[in-house]
C-alpha cells in the first residue's frame, strides 16, 4: 500500500465491499493497518508461544488513516527485511505443516494484501486479476494454511484437481485427516479449471463456482469452496 497522505481519506468513505458486505473501504484499510502492525510485532518478537503485544500507533498519525496505513506497511517491511526469511515467530497456523517463520509471515501477508486489494477494487467497480506469480503461490499457500488448520474434511473423502490455465496443477486429497497435496497422476472425483487468479479468489470465497470450468461432482466442488469457513 503506497503512502497517499496528500489525498486524505474522507471520514465517511461509504463504499461497501461486495465481497465483505459488513465492511466499508475504510474498515478494510483499518483492518490491513492493524494486521500489518501485528505481524511486524510478531516478527520482531521472534520465537514465542503467545501472540505479540502491539505498541500503540504513533499519536501524530492517529487521525490520518492513510498515513497510519503507509507507516504500518513500512513497519512490516522493515521487520521482515531485518529478520530475513528464517526467524521463528508466533503464528496462528502452528497446527499446519507450514513453517512458523518470518518467511511464512511474508508469504501470507502478500496473499492477504492481494485478496483485499481485489475486495477494494470490487467496491469501486474496477476489479483486476491477482498477479499471476502471486496467485500461483497463493493457491498452494491457501491449501497449506487455510486447509491445514481446518481439521478433518467434514464430507465424504474426495480427491480434487485444481488446474490453472497458466500451466500449474494441484491435486488435493480431502479425508478425515484433513487436506493434503499429493504428487503424481491420479484419478479425481472432480476438477476445477481457470486462471490462477480466479482459482485463488474462488478458494477465498470472492468468486462463485460458476466463474470456473468444473468437471465431476458439483456438490463436492461446492463443499470445497465453502470449506473452511473463513468467517
């Protein structure tokens, strides 16, 4: 998020987010500001069994949301650059197979920013696809973290293929032991085909099933896109 202090955010900023109807654009910027400051504090704190305590924002910036947002982004970038990719830190995905490191935090924050950028673009009727390199990495990241912390698959076991038009595929086994990526050629119960951006946004609940080309059991695919409950 760039520093746009010369263009103050109107206090009302009433545009609603079609993908998050309880939020306005202002709510979204507030959320990202808080999230980035939190993860900066987590990286700086290093190894911990508890979430970090986040210091209050600079009083000089408190009335200017865009200034606080820009400051939070710079704070997060500085923390990640100082730590490098391999510092252990607290994360909420400790039960998954994804590392609890500063590098994993950086990766996750790229995904959060990308999906919320799409949210904000929807609110202004200017939606843009997630950049390909970000979307391709984001699909595996979503399976690793969001699926990896969701617990057992609550439906009949299924094997689903996700196929990006950019040439990459993921094969997901869904069982009572959770969600797992598998290698090799295997038969599937259902498949989804689309751009990496559309696949990622559908997994995040931002696009419907019909935005993708589907094969196989539709109910299984609907169950996939409704799991886990992202709130």
